[in-house]
């Protein structure tokens, strides 16, 4: 665009007039061309500035969208985690009810079915029980509340589970309360 303006100025913006009046017209035309070139340069600079501003604004908006998505996912995850923490005592109550009933009781069978369905729903959403009995003690997954001297069991092996622990997408929601084997003295 600038090259076209320069070419017009070189050939003369005022036309093909000749004589003294032509020199005055040529000077005025040259000034007009210089003014147009200056305005063109200003417009190009402003356009570049606006383009840069557009690119920055677009990048900021994309970063904002990513941050909102990340925050939303985090908040959903925290909400689910809190919901699961509230449901865990209910599962504990189901387990206690199962221990209290006789093996053939229809009530026990009903409670087992309800508990199985509840655990299946939680498992589909990423909630899993932590395996404990017979496993080595892991302080990230287990909380030892007592030790027991026991023959035939490796040192620091979990021998009894007092309360089941759970993970949600590999994060521990609640550690398993356990009793750990220690060597005989």
C-alpha cells in the first residue's frame, strides 16, 4: 500500500501541468503525498498495534477458558469427594448390620444387595475400597491403631481391619484403620 503512494508521489500527484503554476502545484502535490504517506504510516502502526492487542486479548481469553474449565473440574471433584465422605459412615452401618444378622436372614440378603448396589455406583465414579488384611502396612493408605504379636505373619503386615478405607481416583478419602503384626518378643 505504501509503495503505491510512493509511486504516485514520484510521478506527481498534481497532474501533468507545466510552467510556474505547475511548480507550485507540484510542491503542493508533494506535500500532500508526504502527508498521505505520514497518515498511511500512522494507520499501519495503529493497525499493527490493534492486531497485537487482538492477539494478546485472544490468548488471555483462551487462558481464562482453560482456567475456568480446570477450576470447574476441581470443584466438581471436591464436591464428589465430600459427598462420598458423607456416604462412608452409611456404608459402615451396612457392614455392622451385616455382621449382626444371621447368615440365612432375608433382611441380611436385602442389606447385602443394597450395599452391593451402592458400592457398584461408587466404583463407577472412581471410589474403591483399600485392600488391607494380609498387605504390608502403608502409612499413605492405612492408619495403625494397634499392634499385635502374631506367629506366622511377616513383620508390619496388616492382620485385622477395624474400619475400611477408600480412595477416590487414587486419592485417599479415608485411610483404613488397622492392626499391624509385630515380631514376638
